[in-house]
C-alpha cells in the first residue's frame, strides 16, 4: 500500500516558457529555481511542491504532440492552496496584473469545502486558487 502525502510537482507543456514563468512567479508568487536548457525546462517552487514548465518543442515537450489550444489542453485544471486567503486582495492583485478572474465560489477540495477563484494562465491552463476549508466532506448531491 502506498501513502500519498501530497503533490510533488505538476508539469505543464508551454509554447512561451518565459511568459508563463513570469506569470507564475510575478503574479502568483512562485519562485524560479532553475532553467535547464538541455531539457527545455524551468522549475518553479510553490510551497513544498513544484510546477515544472517544459517547452512544447523541447526534448521533453515534443512527445506530447500539439501545444495546448482550443482543440485540447494539458489537463482540466490544477489547484493551488493559498494562505492567507483574502479574496478581495487576491482579486485586486490579479486584476492589477491584467488577469481575468473567473468563477468564485465554494468548492470541495483536499481539506474540505472552501472558496476558490478560477483563472487562466497565459497559455490557457485553468488554475484554481483555494482558500481555507471547513474540514467537512463533499456537499450532498443536488436532486
């Protein structure tokens, strides 16, 4: 039996690695750890986890086929737990950086139900910013 502690890293295939790196670092607060040109990859630290960016036309990105776009995406979305979570300040910060804020509402996640904010990164990947949760199970299905 395996015991999973959390997400170690997420890998996103991107067309413009510098633009996406700036978004995650300058707007969302990730820290750039390293760029590895031999792989066409940047490592970004987010808390205890990492987001790795790989160039779609680089050695690691090519096997994935076409870049994400209208016909397909890398994934549905990924969620970043944000603390402290001041919804107004987060929305103001995103707006200041020209980031369109999507749906804001309570959602179920790893720690229970809590408010989250949806947005899209510069290459169309959906990112969920999640606040504190109530520690309870998923809400009952709506009939």
